[in-house]
């Protein structure tokens, strides 16, 4: 094992999990005895029972926060307890330990503050609402990651549809990927969705909906295309997550500062109100809560662009803003590329335009509080999009994703060993019409290295040198392609690009750092007989990884031979 290869362990679409299973009333009866008829709304306020602050929202929600560690220990909606499974509470990470917990009521709002070393966390309630608003302020790495998990009692929202539902018969990988008896795989990591694809996650059953509405993720990391665990169910209950920083397949350094609000919302079975969604949530009422680091609307700015030219209009384009302190994004309008991104903290950002998930343009932009930075039309140079280059043949388009390749869609919600996956082996013939669908989205050293691509060249093409390009979206254990042409010419081993060092290909994510490998192939490598196929062999090389699907591997974006 080489030292360099050592691995280290815009209206967005909404996402609603299925409603199959036991109703809330039936589940609660099984767990907590007969369900009493709902009482009329109590008065808004809080009490101190000695161990907890008990908040009644004056609607149908009563919740408790531990005075010892800031855990959410009870979550009662319409008389039914929803909090808890496996003896665990809802909390930041897996619980903070001894903390300083205080409470303050101001008119129609209540704020609970939790201090654990340099980490600060807040719960807020408003009179007459069935919502809990949460903020988390992480100042350093003393807490390794940042997630809030709502732990939900078993029997309330049974649902065997999501691929994160971990009733399973055997462990496939680590302690978090499982296989059912029918060969389908399950893991809490299999979310299917990128951050930009959802506003909320949760469950609904029996006239009750329980949701987490995500924050704007301005202090999170990974950008609009990042995937991480969102929810899971098991025999013990379920978990809903707000991930503010997660180490799995992470492409960016961790950001610090106040993040929120994100919202725990109860409904009578429907979706949460769109007024709670990131981008539309108005929190002027929070301006007076006195949360350190809180920046209201007046302290933020906006970036707007009148249009983007040079786009490949067959694909959606996203505009991202990022600096070490914050990140934002918005969709470019399909007709002309117009975009507008609001709620931006003041500062200088790198603005990046993405064709699907492939960066094709970048510039710098400065945002000031209370104003809009208006940009003239952004022009994407033709050379910035590798799909514009003239090619003798091309497999897939350049989008920064493996979409279109064999098994690509499945891999966002299944393990590569899943019974639903097509064979990872098999060769490809240019001109067959099935080049892309026959080419596996991932290549591994121990699974399908040595894949062959057959193609013919004209006499004129065979008389010249050509450049082969292989685009990748991420890699595991420094896996990268080395190519052989006609068993007569072999490329050097390319240097590994910077990629995340954790699992990726096996836990639902192809997103890393897009990179293009180029190979200058001399004319002497080609066959001069135009009736015969040239053969390109793609090997995966690395001194790292273990075996099988955890051997060194890489995800493919596109492959082409330039004219």
C-alpha cells in the first residue's frame, strides 16, 4: 500500500415519506394506553418541573427540554407522546452532556438556550403554533459533526417503502448498510435527495404529520448537490435529521456560526406550511429574541443576474455562492438564465454556474447588507463546457454526474450489491446505440476493472494522435483510471485528484470533486485496418482500498475521444 493512497476512514421539490402503516391513534394506544379526547388549547407558557422546562404552545403541542443537557425529552401532540426510541432523546449529535440551560419568555415567544462548551443551541416556541424553531451555533470542532435528530417512537409511522428503512436480516457493510432477505439493501444513508431537492422530510399517518423543515444550510458544507442521511426507520422507531455538517463524502471544510432556524412541525396529516420553507420563512419575530450571531433580513443582501448565455439548455443550471463562512444557491431560469439569491450574509463570494452539477463558469461577487448586487449577463465560454468539444465518439454527456450510466439512479438509494442492480461487468461497443446504458456508472479495482470499449476509426482518424478524456465525479481510496489501447500502448498512472476520503460509492453518493483525466494517445497505438475494432481497456489503479465494493473505485461522468 503506497503512502499517497492510504484512505482515511427555485421552488425546490418537497419530499414526503409514505403513509403506510399503523395510525397514530392505534400506535399510541399500543404504547401509552387509551387515547384521551383532545382537550381545548391550553394557555401559552412554560413551567419548571425541576428536571425540565415544559413548554405549552397554546395549540396542541407540549414539549419538554432537559435542564441538565438540553435534550428534547418529550414531544406530545394532541395527547400522544412522539418522542423517543431505544431509550434515547432528541438532541444535537448523540447528546451534549452536562450543559447550561436557561429559558426566557417574551410576549408570544419562548426561547430556551443551551450552552455546551463553545456550542450553543436554541429552541423557540410561538403562541398558537405546533412548531418548534431550532438554531445551532457551532464555533469550532469540539463537537465533531453537527446534526439534530428527532427520535420518534416505534409504531407511530410504520413504513416499509423508504430505502432507509432498516428492518434487515444481515449486515452488508460496516454497521450501517443492511440487506433484506430478498436481496434489497437498506441504510440510513440512502436518502436519494440532494439538499436542493427537498424542503422538508417526515411522515404522515392517521391524521398526524411530523416533519423537519430544513434550514437554508448557509453554515452547512457541501453545496446544493450534497447528499446525507435525512431519515431512517428501524424496529425501534424512527429518526428525522437536520444535517448541518456531515463528514461522509464531504467536499468542503466545515463552516462555523449560527445556523437556522430549522423547524420541527406537527400538522393534521398534511404537509407543513410553505411559509416555513427555506427561502420563504419570515422570522422577524425572532429579531427580538437576542440570539447571539442572529442576522435578520435587514442585515442581509441579494445577488441577482439578468441572464446567462452559452448554456446548454438541455440541462438545468444552478448558481451557487460560497466562501469559507457561508453558502447559498438558486436556480437559473430555463428561458434566459435569470437568477436571484436572497438572504445572503454580507461578504465576497465565489459565484459558480453549474450545468447540472458540472461547474462551467465562476466569478467573484460582493454582497452588502440591505442591497442587491445586480450582475449583467454572464457569458459561459464555449471551452468551459467539455461537452462542446468535437469528438470522434462520446459516452454520456458532461454533466458532473453519472446519470444515464448503468445503475446510476439506483446508486443514490441502494448498495452496489443490491439485487436490483444490473451486472457491473460487460463491455461497450461504440455505435451500438446502448453505449451509455451499458457502461457501469462506477468502476472498482476488485469488481469490474478492465472494462473494454470497442470502436472503429477511419483511415484519416487512425493516422493521427488523439486525446482521450475520462471525467469522474468522485473516487474512493484514490481509485483512478489507467488506459490500455489495443494491448499495444499503456498510459502512465495518473496522479489522484483531491477527493473525499470516506465512503461514497457504497452509501448513496457519487458527488465529490469533478475531475477530468486526459490521455494523449499516439497514432501508433491505433489499428490501421478500418474494418477492425480498436479496443480501449479501462483499468482502475490504486494502492489503497480493501476488496469488493470497498476496493479502490471511481464514479464516471463522461468519456470521449476527441477529433
